[in-house]
C-alpha cells in the first residue's frame, strides 16, 4: 500500500474515532500554527535554528527579561508576534468539533490566540497569550496593538509608567495554577486525546498528558514523539490537511 493510501486509511480510522466518541480533548503545540505562517521552534525553519545575538531560550527567559528588557522586546516584537496570522483548517475544525459537542477542550502550548479566533470557547493556554499584556505595577491591561504599534522599546503603562509584560510564560516561570487545573481536569475526563503539532519536549506542559485514562490516544505530528509507541493511531501528516477531511 502506498503512502497516500495509508494516510487515507488512517484518516478513516480517525473519522471512526470521532464518530464514536464525544469527550475529545486536543493537546497541541507549535505545529498547529505553522500552516498559519507562524514558525515553530524546533523544526529546520524554526526559531531555534536561526541566529541571534543570544539563543532564543536565553532571550525568552525570566532572568533575561528582568536584566535586559530592551533586547527582550526587540526580539519579541520581531519574532514572536504575528498579528496578521489567521486560523487554519486545524483551528477551524477543532472549533467545529466543539460546537457540535464532540470536543470538550483544547489544551495548547501556543500563545497566538488562533484557537479563540477560530471560535473555540474552552481553551487552556498553558503558556499564556501575546494578546494580553499587563503593567507590572498596577496590572492595567494592554492589548497587542498597544505593544506592537503604539510603543517602542520597552512599553510602559500610561497610568503609572511601570514596564508592561506580556502575559506569556517565560522560561524559568511557572505555569498558571488555574490553567493547569482546568487542563488536567479536561484531559482526565476525555475519552479521546489527540496530540498534535508538538514534540512533547517542553515540561511541565507535556507531562499533563499523563492524566489521560481514556479510550483512544491519537498522535498527529510530522516528527516522532515520545508517546508514539502508546498511540492507538499515529498519523504523520500536516494537521490541517488531516483534520480538514474529518466531518462532524
């Protein structure tokens, strides 16, 4: 059987899983948004394989942010913000699955807000969102447009003058407890867990899938993951291409 026929067969298997279950949770990473033009971190063309004055892991760390906000924001504005990106077929299908009562939650490591833009309602953003920004002193809220287009250098609060920080989880920072609790609860209640577009290399986020005790584990990823051997269905293909063929 050639690769095309194998993929078609696996998509049919996924369709059967979707048809016969109603508590699906999707756990996703950067690969979900690459089809929207947002680069991932660890692929050949990802941010980690480009050259900067400092490694991205260093720039995106809490300690670097504190000691060099100017350089942080120079990188952040240039490489982490993609305001023109639009939801792709994967985001749209997941929102449709939720609207039809099939999917109970999306748990994402992405910070781009594209799941909500597609219409998903129950989204647990493990690493926060670039769409939310807060004053470090008075906690006033600022949107993406303020950071991108109305400020330069380190954005500061109009009310008190303190620096504004994106509501994203930097390296060395802990995840939000309420977000973790919600994600764990959803995964624990799921009868199907679809893992998509993630290398499962970033902890503690990747460890949350250990709470899954349901019926079917699906891994939908272009490259191998540490959970491939546990999967009931393993599909190596672009997520949008696969999910677009699923009917609800």
